[in-house]
C-alpha cells in the first residue's frame, strides 16, 4: 500500500471524482477525442486522450449508480436527487418541460394493496392493536400478521407480482373515465387532452407494494399545451377514484383457487398546489417531489426488512438476518416460482422483492425529463469542467472509445484512501439546464 504513496494525491483526485461511490465499476480501455473539420469531414488533431493504464488506479472508475441506499449510499443519494428534479420538472417545469405545467390540474395519489389477513397496527384514537398491545412506531411487529398461519401469503406474493399489470390497466381505465366525464369518446380524447404520470413503488411494512403517483392533465400535445377548460383537479380526482375501484386483473388458478387482483379500498388523492396557501389537505410541489424521491431509493429491505439482492438457493434464507414475515414472503415466492404455469412471473428471481418485478419508478413519456437525460447532462457537465470544449464553429469532434469491464469495487488501499477524503467540492454539483 505504501509503495504507491507517491501517487496518493493523484489517486485521491481520481477517487474523489466518484463522489463517494463505494462500489464503482472498473474499466480497462481508452478514449480519444479528435477534432473533425465540419466542411471536409477530415479527422484532425487529438483533443483529448485517456488511457486507463495511465490513471492512478490503473483503471477507469465509474460510479455504480445503484439506487438502493443499502447498496451504495452515495449513488442512491444521486438517484434520489435526480428523481426529485424529475418530479419537480413535471410539476413546475424546467429541464425541457414548460413552466405552464404548474397551471395544469395535478394530483398526488396513493394506491394500496388489499388486505391478506389482520396485521399488528396502531389504530387511530389511541386504541390498542387487536393483540392488546399499544405498539410504538419503531415496533418491528407493526405490519406483520397477527396470525402468520392464516395470513394469505400466496395472495400477498401474487398481488405484488401483478401490481405492475394492475397499474397498467388502471392507467387505461383512467383515460376512459376522464374521457367519459368530458363527454368524449376515447378516440376523440387524444385530440383534446393527455393524462401524464410519474409513479414510484413503495413497500408497506407488511411487504405489499403500493404506488404513489403524480397524475397530471395536459393538453393534446402533453405539457406544452393547455388542457381544455373542463380539465380540473376535481374531475381528475373523481375519475381516479372510479377507475381505481373498477380495475381488476385476472390471475392464475392455483390448486383450484382462482386469483383476481384489485387495489385496496384505501385510496388517497390530493390536489397539488404550487404553494401551501390552503393549509388544508392539499400538498405542495416541494413536498410531493421530496416524498417521491425518498421512496425511489428504498427497496423492500427498508420497510419490510427483507434482502436487498436476489437469492440463488432457498437455504440462503437460513443465514439471512431478516424478519420472520419477510422470510415467509420470500419462501412463498420461491415455492410458487417452481410452478411452470407461473414461469412468466419469474418469482424466484424476484423472491427478494417479495414477488414485485416492476420498475421502481416509471413515468409516462410526456411527464418530464428522464433520469437518463439528467445523467447525460451531468456527464456532459463534468466533461466540460474537465476540458473546456473548443468550439471554433469550424470543427466538430469525433470520439473513439473502447472499454472492457474489469470488475467492481475498490481495493483495500483505495477504500482506505477514499474514506479519508472529504467529498470534493463541485463533484456533487447539479447541471443547471
Ligand atoms: Zn455507487
Ligand atoms: Zn399488535
């Protein structure tokens, strides 16, 4: 370790560029940027050359970009902030989304799962739980079944596995309900308005997925166009309630039992305001963006106490430090995963997610910018910081790069050095596009 003492400051600089990522991807290879004459297309001088072997760590280190806080705290924080910007852009504009979206009807809705059996809770009014105990907020028993032997684990896991399909169908029903209220056919609806949304999945303590969604009514071209006069938050709320109550997805038949999946009766829909002048049930843009961003970085492991990575053998559960409830959810998913008729649910691969295999956060195309766009903007911004672009108007650039995967993580010495580094100023900065 000390043999490389001479290069420590350089290595420190490279590591600080990771912004605290502790599980970076390591790449071998090179990248060369050439100037190209705009008119002749001739490749000219080398503007920039990077060879991984010449780097202090001997390899290019790239942030892992894992969204889970339990896997990489620094990258999860970046993901959280990107999600915040993405949601905010869809609420008040910015980053390519027009500011006029702030005037469109917008609501924040939470969709829950139905019950699969009684669980420990704290009822309102200070009454004790059905087990007789007044659980405090930190009690790990909260959300776990009162009687695990009668709790419907099979339906609970299968519900998670169908939650994505249920949402998908809900979004179709919602358009239909909005159109109906506007007196339009579904075909005509598109010429008048669009429904845009951004949603995140969150696990409740009982291990059931629920969805939080920002839902917005736009004009026919999305955020750029004004919604029709009939488009109000009240109409949208009403349509959401009816669509959520009506939607159902037929599931498999298992041992003579036919499963169908619906949302739980608990549905919360609130109007989103630019500022909190009502002081009532409405939510502010800021509160909604912060809430969604926070849940985007949580997996099942945070709320339910399950695993943050897939299992390969059921025997791994014996070693895992997880709750008994999570263990039963995972075991149920694993067991169901052996059934050929459920193959497309891939329940073994997603057992650690308690059956849910959907994307953690999704949005409709017209909601706002994408996480990828934000990431590209940040990469471009960093590159610009490192080597100011030469733009003579005459030249454009050509980049030739070749990288091969060489592993993940940091060496012992690198981890030690990275831990001693303060986050470098600037590395966490956001592009202000
Ligand atoms: Zn990372
Ligand atoms: Zn209880």
